[in-house]
């Protein structure tokens, strides 16, 4: 049986230790996973939170909040983080989706249902 993780910090801990736990909220799971993906890339590059904050043009406490999953960033700011970490936004999101899948049991993409834009037999 898997435990249900409710808080962002517990969610981040689950991701960081690679424990497989259910995180019931998809948005929270992805938010925490993006922060963890950024943290891992920052550490791989040997950067401190302060150095990353300077490269992004923000403050260290905001980097810390993002990495803990307490901050939901815009796509524009996520792009600035990716540039500072010398990677593509898609790489950060791919890493985040893998981390989120571990915490949620299945990839987020598999949870989406696609509806056709046009009914069968209709013109586009």
C-alpha cells in the first residue's frame, strides 16, 4: 500500500529519496517535480542557489521555494531557469514528468484524455 503525501515538502522528500508514494494532486505533483528537476540540474552544474538566482535575475529564497515545490512559476520564468542551467525547457519538463510519474504511479501524460477537435465525419 502506498502512502498519500499531502504537503509540498513531503512530496519533495518523496521525490528526492525516490520513494514511490501517491501524490493525489496532479498540479502539486508536477510543481514539486519541476522544482526537483531544477534542483538536480543545478547540483549537476555545481551551482549554489545564490549563483542560480543571480543567473536568473531573482533572489535565492525564491529559488529555494521553487526547488521545494512551494512556488508555481510561469513558463517565461521556467525558460530563464533553463537558460541559466544551459538546457532546454523541454529537458526540465521531461525530467519533471519522470519524477512526477514516480510519485503518482503513472505518467501525467497517460492521465490526459484527448478529445477530437471535430466529430467523426466532420470537416476540419
